[in-house]
């Protein structure tokens, strides 16, 4: 393998990835941060931020984190990673045919979109099924909506809908904290119906099924870790999240994970940023010893 081009490649440009890349670059390492879309990750789709030390809306914070990375010297790249090969140095391949070499890897790819797991779900994508309240809330002004999921990003999305939708119901297998102007329902969605977009859902709760009128479901259940490109030998938990130690180290030497993709993540912005900082500190320490 050729001499590595980078000291660190961070895969994923969300809050955890950008933070990790920035902190590693500030420590004098040569860093690349790759994302398949654009820097910011889930922040791009968030409006006003709640339960966070960050001020402004999601895109504002994404812009600040991106600016910090650029000033620190991080090379921001665009490309979907298709594989990571080697045991250090590593080759990081992208779907467009490029290959990058690096001494260490930080995986901060977050989660794939949530799914209800229903056979006709695709039929309602963009016609009642959404994954972004900040983007789509105005489409459902004055109408009843549901948020499937609880905690973390789901709570942020519910708060985004307050004052726009006529009624907001959060449905999940386990009840979460009470949010102002948001109803809670313990159960799950087992059916979707509507001839002109989504008009109602079938809900299973307390062993019974009932029809609930709704114009949209914002899906934050059934999310899977975006880690399909990593070797099967990398330790994961039962849900596919990457197992890490207290410093963000995975079972593979010089491979680290941060943010929502790791096992035990709570899906909060402040946690993702803290994860990125911790992973960067571990990378810097490990590379100095190597």
C-alpha cells in the first residue's frame, strides 16, 4: 500500500464527524472529511434547536461547524464510501471510483432513514411519509400529524411541528417525556391508508387496533446504522451499531466511531459533538504513539 495521503479520514460530515475532523486538524493532523451529500448531516433538516448549548437553527450550526473545519485545515470531500480495506494503513473507496489512503479512520455516518416496515410504505413517501419536519411541516399546516419514535431527534421533530400542525401525536413502543402541546401514545403503526396521500393510520395499542386520522407520519423508528460499507468483522451490537470503548475505539486498531452510528448513542446533538471530540482525542493520542 502506498504512503497514506491522510493521517485521518472521517467518514460522515454531521456534527460528530465535523467535530472530530476539526479537533484532529487543530492537533496538526492531515484530515479529510467525506460525506455523500453535504456537510451538516441531520442538522441540515432541523429548525430551531432545543435541549442544546448551540444557538440558532440546524443549518446555522451546520454552517458554523463546517466553517470551523475549513479554518482548521480539514479537506472536505464529497463521495459515498463503499468500503474500507486494510488493517492500517487503510484504503477508503468511494462509489465514484476514488480511493484514499489513511493512517486512521473515524466512522461518523449516523443513521439511515427510519422505516415503519409496512408493505405499502414506499407508496406514501413524499405523500404523507416524511423524515424532515423542518422541510415538510408547512405542507401540513392546520392538519393532524404523527411522529413515530421518541427521544433524541424524534423529540426535536415534534417540537418543530408545534404551532404548525393542528394536532401532534408521538407514538412509540415505550412512552417518553411529556412535551408541551404533544400527545403521547404507546403502541405502533401497523397500517397506512389514503387514496390522495396519507389520510389515516392503523395503530396497535394495548392489544387493540384502531384507525387514527392523520395527514403525515414523521418516521423516527426503524432507523439503522449507516455502516454497511464496513467489514463484517467489525464488532456491532444486535441492532448493527458499532461497538466502541469509552474513548470511541472500535475492535479494529486505528478505527474509531462517533455519533449516532455507535452503540449506546442517545441521538442528541450535544452527545454527537462530545463524541466527535472524544474520538479526535483518541485518534491524536493513538497516532502519536504509532
